[in-house]
C-alpha cells in the first residue's frame, strides 16, 4: 500500500503571513516572492522543490544599484513578472532609461532582461547575488532555516551541498566573473540605444525526494475550458481556476501515472484526502481523469485490517472552531469516495475505471453500515457521541448514491442503504431542526444527551448538496421543502451573506469573528456548495447573491481565489480582507470557481443513459454566458445560457441526447 506524504508544515498560530506574497506553483516546485522581486532570504522567500528551499537569495544590482520596483503581477499560476527601473545614464534626468524585467517560474528558472531607452550607448555591470540554506519549508516558517551554505563555482554558475542534497544554479550566457566567496555572478553588457540583453538562471536540485511536475505534461488531466459572456469577469475566473488546479497537481509517488490535487500553497503542498476528493468532484465538468487518479491513489491507503475501521480512509483531524470538537477528515473522505465515483460515472468515467474502483467504494459503504449500526445516525469518532449535521449530510448522500451505484453493477447492499437513508431523513427532520420565532434553523450538531447546538454557518450548505442521480435528477435531501426554504431565507440575510460570500458563522453568534476560519470567515468551497444547492432547489435569488459576492471578491484577488478571506460586511467601494494564513492557490477554492460558473448552466449529465439535462438559472444573474471546452462522456461539451435564462448545447459527443 502506497502512502502520499508532504514535506510541508502543518498549520501553526505562528505561521508567517503570505497574503502579500506572489506564489508561483507547479508542484513539487514553488517560488515565493515579495512585490519588489528581490529574494533576500527574509521570511519565506525563495525557490522550493519538494518542500525544501533550493535558493533563498537572488538579488539583482545594475550599475551598482537595485532597480526601483514599479510592478509585480502573476502572469500564470506558475510564473510572475517583476518590473523595475534604473536611471543609468548620468544625464538621464528624472526619467528612467533602463527597464529591468524579471520573469520567475516555479520550475526553477528566471529570466532577467535589461531594456535600454537611453539616447547613448551604455556599459552596464549586472550583478546577481545568490545564496541558499537548503532548509525545509517548516524550518523556514519557524525561523530555523540555519545559515547559508558555502558555494563553489560550477560550470557557468554555482553549486551548494548539504546532507539533504545538492543545488546548482547555471546561467546563460555564462557570467564574466563568478565569485564563490561572495556568492556573486557578474556580467558586463554593452547596450546600444534600444538594446536588449537577457540572462537566464536555472535552479536545479540533485538528490532524491524532489519529485516530478504532475500537471504540465503533454496529456493534461483537466480540459482547458473557457468562459465568455456579458460579464467580463467570467473568462479570467475560469482560466485562473483551471490554471491553479493544474499547478496544484501531484503524483502518487508509487504510481506516478495517477495524479491528485494538493490542498494548497504554500502550507499544504501534499494531498488532504477529503479536500482532494471534494475538489476532484467539483472539477468533474473539466473531465474525469483527475477524479479517477484521486480515487485510485486514495484507495491504496484504505484501512484493510479487520475491525470497526475496515474500509475507512485515513485523514487528519480538522479544527472546527469554538463550540465543536475537531472532526475527522478521514470520515469525510470515506463518505465522499462513493459519491465521487457515482457522479464521475454520470460525467463519463469509463466503465472499466468504475469497475476497478467499485470494490474500494463498497468497502467505504461497508464502513458506513458498521459505524451507523446502532441507530439512524453516524456518530463522530472520538467526539463523545456527538452527532454533526454536516456528517449526517455526507453519510446520507453516500448511502443514496452508493445504493444507486451498487444497483447499477448488480452488487448487493443497495436496498439496505436506501432503507437506512430513509430512516435518517425522517429522524433528522425532527431531531436536528430547532424551531424559533424566525422560522427555525438546522442544528450544527446534537450531543449524546440530545441537546441541539444552534450554531449556524456555511457548513449547513452540505444539507443542500444531495448528489446527482440518473436522468438529470438530484437525490432527496435531509431537509423537507419547508426547511429548505427557511435555510435559503437565512442564507439570503445579512447575518450569513457577507456580500463577498457565505460566512462560516453568522454575525449574531457569540463566537463570531470575521477572520475565524470556522467562526466567521468566508470559505469559497462552502459558498459554492450553497450556490449549487440553492440553484438546484429553485432559490435563485439567494444563489445569485452569493455567486455575485464571490465573483466580486475574485476580482479583487486577481481571480486567484484563496481558501478563505474575512467575512466583514461588504460596503460600497470596499474589498474583502485577505486572511494572512490562507492558502492561495487552494484546490477547493479553485474547483469552487469552476462549480460556481457551471451552476449557471445547471449541467446534469447521465453518460450511461447517453443523456444530459440542462437546468440553468432562469434569472441569468450574469447575463449571457458561454462555457466551451468542458467534458461530458469523454468528449468536448459546450453550452450557452441566454439573457432570458435559456440554455442550449453547442457542442457534445455524438449520440448524447438532451434530457427532459
């Protein structure tokens, strides 16, 4: 059984802030830069690979001066562009006459380009000061990186060595001088008026454990889908989300043909099972290869020893904020596995892949039946008999879609799962609903003695995520129609809708904090789950409000959505406050961006029946929108929704019929 690990540190209260950093990602490569483009060995700055800092210092001086930084921006998920200026000529006056451009890639390359606009020829020295400590990211974050290593001149650059491995920086063209004692490469350039000179640096690691890039090969696991429409923001949002998902892909080290998503950069550059499955599920409109690779990799980690834990997927605990104990993400992953397999089959996962993964899904469902054997509810392991509402939603969805999957392949157990799910629905609607003067609300959890915990936040969105069945229909949910309508009303109010998305805890709750990652911040994934669920249930006004909030937030983040941001109320001319410890990019946030846009078209495929049903948002909250290059049934799929809320298929696989 293979294991998938990460060299990245766990979260800590003392993690350095990254919200102002430019983070280029092409895992296992990563480069973290400040806005001036200089790598100074301060904080987290540097080139990383496999969780180890290969280069901590890369400072450029031209004519003895550091360029004045004028612009820094992300060009793509894996590269950033930094522009500085220098007044090089003695009589230049106030106007810069030399532009210094640096394009930095997560794969370990940097191109430094000098462009002269001086009226006369310039003779310029270019100096690049380099250094490394070869420290792990966790040590860097904790301030324990250690001293810089001594350098030696190597080929056309420099080399550093430690017990962890070796790093080589090569330069093209070769420098005029290489001074190991000063860690300095130096060139002398003659630039005529309008002249351009470029130096390329390549950072290369030598040694085990540095990994291979997963998402940028010839066969991309995800389709390069595009969006266009009346709202100009939909195009860059989808493009950036797909780009970020590609950048976050990692390989199962024992089976490198299988790729799955790391949780996010810079802190969680290894897979988190529940988040990898959740992101792969939301990314199904981009193809099923990612979901297939994710499930194969995680199936190899499934607990196989006989006993009550047989069939469960491993996973760490997740802090749930004040009022609730930590939850086990392994339980969430176990319940997601059969759901992702069932829905991937609807989107077009090949039948042989489904058959290969079906035994692992059966083991997940067997674990569910064992864990819930004493009643209609699935208790949290190690939480003193606590029953979480969110966990019941995951369990109910797994049972209903799992039963459908077992029936489709002639496997036993489907009837038992449906009977249990029906019992859970009936009991949940009474036991987990808190009546009050405002119309009631679902409880966050019930204690062992039956006490309902009233905290209301975005985790209740999972009650609306019922799962896709055949013929374009959604599975029944745990809430009845009246309860669903009340939850939609609550989501539409200012207590939960921040104007930037759905808060993880309402503002009237005692524990509310706008930066609390489970007590008030906006988590993009749960907002997307709410939007999709509300739209499917017919509550378009509430869905549209949440969607437009996230879209406005995305624009302020240059369309690279962080996993969370502060839940302060939106005001005219304002912007959402970034969370200083949030991963950006984050897999579930990038996949949520895809989910949000696809929700506008309401695409519900049923590949085994060769049909696809469209149920668009009739209010067309973003006006006309076209989505091209999606994947249904293994072929390109394109759809357009008009300003009147009417959807039409523009491209689809041969034989795929439009359902009713």
